[in-house]
């Protein structure tokens, strides 16, 4: 299936594999594979003098407005789980009922339309971990989610009882979800609650925004460290709307560093070596669905996020 794409302003100057991954919602590895297979070519691009049909190289920097033609592989069934090892994903805890994982960036919780990259479910199955069969086929065992571009702690149900109890717990907002986010500037006040409804952005189906009539959304935050150009925040969610932290801090004028989708400064992202939003699910506290034991799982910052803190002069 051939598709022609135009490079938007916020992706200008990025490598071709990074641009393709962002525009089509695939992993960067998969985008690089398509480019290596000559599935991505230049369309008419007078500013660069490229001839239509010339293969794009994955390391090429694409300018804003450039036209590229993509011959994508046949679409897979969005409900089909691809059993694929995710080497970067580690198990934090496992028993007969639940498994807690440290989800890396670039991995989706489960299959969905438009996503062709690795998933938590597929990675667990590839590792021989049994997953609950409750829920929709493509989301079985999934009781909560993290965005593809967000790393950190996730818990997945292995038994049917665990799925039912945990699904209800997340619906009632009893688990304690703690995130760390590096946001631009310094929010004032340094501690507080953002209470603003979130809904789909009226002009962009793939973005969300604070809008009148949206779903209730509350984010509690406090300052951990101020670095001048950016601040490290400790965040707990009372609700769990899609992109909630990213949308709320963008609405405050303090988007997550590296989050170009929601207005982050591209120069700061480049200075910090970020290719995604600085947002990490650092801790998750739950009541075990069978034993009733209080459990807390924690994830360290991955290398890219720790590097950004180091560049700012802090210590992760």
C-alpha cells in the first residue's frame, strides 16, 4: 500500500527513520527496515533537488515540507498479537497471578490499529509468560497502559481472577501511579493540582487538549529539582486520561522536555539528546489481587532520560 507523506515543521531536520516512525506510529527499527528495503522514496522535492523515486537513506535529515512516498507492507490484523521478544523489557516481579514489567520506550502495551511495532503482550508471550485470556483478544491481561513513548512500570494479569480484581481497582483509581517528568521552565506554584478536562484536540485526531466538555482529569505534582531550563517533577495521577500529564503540563506552558507533539522546544530536546518526551512511570503501588498484600514496583530511569538529567547538571 503506497502512501505519500509530507514532513511537518516539528520533525524538520530529523533522520528519515525517526520521521517515518513518528508519522506512521511504527517502531524506529521497523521504519529503518522499510528504508533498507527501498520502500521509502523521495517524491517531488524541489528544495533538495531530489528526483522522484530516489530511495531515501535512513540517516538523511528531512526538511519541513519534503514529500516522501512509502510503500508499506500489507497491514496486519490489528487484533493479532505478534509474539516477539522485547530484549530491553525486564521482569520486575512475577507470581501465579501477576507480572510486573519495566516497559522500554518504543513498545506498546498491546496491538492496535496503525501500530506495527513490539508490544508488552507479545514480549511476555515470547518469554514464555502465561497471560490471562480475559478482555479483548488483543488486550488480554492488560489492566492499564503506558504510551508507546513513555517508559516505566506496568503490571499485567496472569490469572483470570487477577484480571477481574485489577481491572476493577484501576477503574476505581485505587492503585498509586507515580511518574517523574522533566518539564520546561519552572512551574509556579511548585506544588499543586492541575484540574482540567481533557478531550480530543478539535484539529488533530491524534492529539488531546484541555477542552470544555472533556473528561475530568486531575494531576497532582510537586517539584523535585529545578535545573534552570527545566524542572524535574514528581507526579501522581488521580485520573488516567490518554496523554494526561503531557496535555496538562503543556496547557500550563511547561511541556515535557522532548515532547514536540505538545509544544516542547526542539532546541532544548536536541541539547538534552532527547528523541521522545521525558516522562517515566517510576513507581506503581497495588494491592495484590489474590493475597491482598500491598506491593510497590519501581523502575530506574532508562539511559536516555538519565543522560538528559546529567547534561542539566543533576544526578538521576
